[in-house]
C-alpha cells in the first residue's frame, strides 16, 4: 500500500537506535545508523503513521524531495 508523507520533523541531535526506537524504514536487521527525524505518513488504511528514520532514508527516499519541494 502506497503511503504519502504528511510531515517531517528533523531532530537537532541524532540519536542511536535502541530496542524501543528503531529505524522504521530499514528495521533492526541491517540499519545501524543514528536516527534523525520523525516522519508522519498516511495511506488508504490510516491517516497517521509514525516512522523514525535515519539520514540515509531521508537522503534516498524520492518522496522526501517531493514533499519538501517549494512549489507544493
């Protein structure tokens, strides 16, 4: 199911991943990067989905650029 970004809240200080706070985009299995933002998504099944993400996800997810484009 396709999700759309509603909001991105970037943190002032990156935080390490912990058992209760993991990179939602990559999961604990392979992402060990520090977390840098809360991302809120919506899709047909839910109006508000919360993800915590690493900088790699922000830099490589095409929808981030679309969301932050000035002509929105």
